C-alpha cells in the first residue's frame, strides 16, 4: 500500500541558518481526517490480519484515557468498516460526565461502546485483558496506544525512499510502538531520536522488546507531565502554526517540535545535519485541550 505523504521543509529560520541545519516534517497527520498519523499505521496490520481470520461477529476492544487519540481512531475504523468496538476507559468518574468530553462523544457517535473502569483496575491490564478474552473469545484486543508487534510492522509504512536521505529521524514517544518501528526499519546510517512525552522509566526496556536495534536515543519532552500543557507550549504551537501553516497537537508533536528547537539551539545536532520529524497526528485532541484551557481562563490553541 503506497500513499504519498508530503515531506515539508521548515522555512529558513535564523536558528537553522546559524547552525547550517535543514529541518523537515513528514505530514502523517494528513493521511486520514480522523485516523491520522501513526495511529493509522499501528492499526493497519492489527485490523487487517484480524479480519482475514473471518470472525463470525467481529469485535475490536481497546484501552485509553479520556482524550485518547487511539480510542478516537479505533472508533472511526469500526464505524467505517461496520465493526463493533468497545473502549475500556480509564477513570470510572467519567461515566457520569462523558458528554462533556469531545473525544468520548465522537467515539460514541462512531458507535463505540464505552466501559469505564477505576484507575486501579485499569493499571492491572493483564488481568483485565484476560477477563475480556474469556468474555469475548473471538474479539481482537488491541493494547493501549495500539502498540504491539503488528503495530511495529505497520510503522514500516512511514519509511520510504523519501525518508532515506536524512541523518536524524524524530518522533514523539508515548507507548513506544512508533519509535520501535522506525528504529527497526530505518537505514543503517540514520539515528532515531525519540521525544518522550510521558515520564516512564520502563519505556526504553519496552521499546527494546519490540526492536532488535539500539540506534535510538530518548530525550525528555514531557514539559511537566503527560497531557500537561503549559503556557510556553501554547505559545510555541500557535507561533508555529502562524509561521508555517502547520497545526501541532499539544500532547505529542507540539512538544517534540518545541524540544527540537531547544536541542538545535544547544548544539545537540552536528552542523550540517538533515533532520526529519514525523507529524503523528492527534489533532483531534486540540478541542478537548481548549475546553480544559478555557475553564482555566488561559490562552487557547489556534
């Protein structure tokens, strides 16, 4: 399957000229209006392989938080393909106020059934998954964030002849599937940089369980924690969109791009480097982020 995803240069900025660095962004967010970025590729083999097994009553079950891009994407796939979906949502308190959450409202509109569980129950996913397998033996159960071996194979589709001519490949990191796929299938001479948006000491170990190569580096881009948005993040995202006409989400790609500029300024990348950043989508999360920011009387993401 070949899709032409544009690679856009970031127009000349003083910081790039002074360092003789060329910076580009691959617009995976344009792949589909609702199933955007890496989520499309992480689901590609998971769902196609499942459907090839011809289940009598297809059912896709997955996990996510209140504003999960993954929940949104799976619900859209189910709606488009006519497959029943079930989302296991972290936080039982959300059951009474899900109608105030744009991500969950959209998931319900797509036909997804939602089951809200306590945070303690959600943390014990192995037990929860085993219970679901017993109750729904013919279902496809996809992990939180979609990360598994099928997802890693799907991420291979983000790499092609156009991505070979770069020294550095950069991606935001949540559950680790995307960076594992890029690490596994990139060129020998390329270095992969992962921008960790969640504070998780076990992340590197989980990535190494999915890729056989140690060609990646992780750097902290959490900016206060997963899903946390400070005023500097908002200013950066809005300024980037104004200058480059490219929207960034506040949880993943926005934080990655902000950190990249900080690293360029700090001489992390050698002079003359050619850098490719992957825009992994997640723009649906802007609506929920703005609803939260509005309640705090803070500036919104444009």
